[in-house]
C-alpha cells in the first residue's frame, strides 16, 4: 500500500517529491518501532530516544495518521488510528527579520566584485520583497518575470502558481539586475534569474551559505534564515494595513489559519495603535 499511498500523495494531492520522501522516512521510523513489539503508547519515547524534537515527533505521528486514514479509505482496517495521538506542541511565534536587520545585512552583502554585490543584494531584496520560500526563490526563471506589468510568477508547494506584484523599488532593481548585472555572471543556457558563483542556478545550500556569511559579517549572533524574510514580509504587510486574505494569497498559504499566526506577532503594534487612536485613551480620569 505504500506505493499507492505515495502515488496518491504526489499525483493526486500534488505533494512535492521532497514531501513524499519525508512521508517515507516517517513511515520507516514507525515500521522500525513496530518491530520492537512494544505497545503503541511507547512510540513517543521511541522517537525521543532517536533524537527527535517534540515538533518532529508531531510531524511523524501526523504522517503515520495520514497513511492510516488512507488505508481505511481503501477498506483496510487500521485500529492504531484511534490510539495514535500526536504530542502537544507549544506554538512558537516566528521571529521576523526587522527593517534595521535587513539594512545591516544588505550592507554586509557587499563584496569587492561589484557584479556579485548586486547579485547578493537582489537576492535579499527578492527574499524580503516576495516573502517566498527558499525553494521558490531558487526556482525563479526569466520567463517568470513580467517587467511591463510588474509581477513575478512564483511556483510554490504542490506546483501551485501565484503572481506576486513587485513594489516599484524592487521592480526597478530587478530590471537593472537582469539587464546590466546578470549577463556578467551567468553561464548559458541557464534561464535562472539568480546565479551562483559558478554561473548556474543556485541551490538551497548556496542561499544558506550566503546568508551565513553575510550574517557573520553583519555581526549577528545567529544566521538569518530564509524563513525570517518570509515572516518579516508578512508582518510588515499586516502592520501596514494589508488584510489576512491578501497576505495569504501573496505568500501562497493553503489555509488562512497559517496566515493568522502573524496577528499574534503584530499584537504589540495593534495595542500601540489602539492606545494612540481610540477615544478612550485620551480620558485621563474615568471616575
């Protein structure tokens, strides 16, 4: 049934190959546990001894439950489904990159080579301006860019496409990069917008390596991750007045619930706005 399950994930539900492989690893761990013949209630302890965090344990259980539901939908009894429950995961708020941190990192991305400096800085502008995932960033190609209408086509999870409008400054910088900078770095026939030091489409490792180097140069204690740009973009949009549905569409969230986490991030700003503008805040004495 594994073969049918993985085929369903990829070809019916539209999951990426990486996601399918993650499901396989999770199911393999569950199979390893079943070979111990221990009761199901000890599965969490088994994963803990394997070095999995609570969040990773919850992901494994979710993967297994998805598979068990698939079995039952195909007439195969899966009694473990009623017994297997994920551990409680404490919700953690994302730590978005701030504008000040972005400006510091932007300056740190400068190197002696003016063309690589421009490449480095357009990478940061795209991460922050699009709020895209790193996998989406490295997949951007020249034919995804519409300079006349000012948008980029971003291909997200499950090959879902979305058109992301570019801020005027980013649009100008991207046009300039493609016209004047990219030709000095690229090695044809790649059509990738971003290119690595070898002139080819960059990998996820390239992006992480660059961010690590720039973060250290900027004096940050930890490396700024690609996802912090995504969080920073969403938070900035929300604080600027964008509604959740718009942010959901721009970031490619399949569920509005994923987007709602940013309302918690912006709670401080909301409180400040209420204090500043609500008529009751101007009353000094309510007695």
